C-alpha cells in the first residue's frame, strides 16, 4: 500500500478538523461557556481530530464509528 500524497492528507485533515469542531459544538452547547473558551475548544478538538484522521485515515474513522455507534 502506497502512502497518502499531499492532497489526500489535506482532505483527511480537513474532514477530521470539521468533525472535531462539530463534535465539540455538541458537547459545549450543554455547558454554555464563554465565547473564547468555545473557540479554543473548537480549535483544539479540530486539530486533534484532523491530525488523527490525517495520520491514521480509515482506521481513525472506523474506530470512531465503532466507539460512537457501539457497533
């Protein structure tokens, strides 16, 4: 299996970043933090999920699916 090229890494990171932001919004809406805290959590969650998606690709998404939907 050949390693992912730069475009694929960018797509993986972008999708992971968006997922991290959406997941963080769902968690943060229940806590009603200040605007700066929410922005910081969005960036941190986005970067973590983006990096994980870029690094592990389909294994990241499959593991997330198994954890999230308990299948």
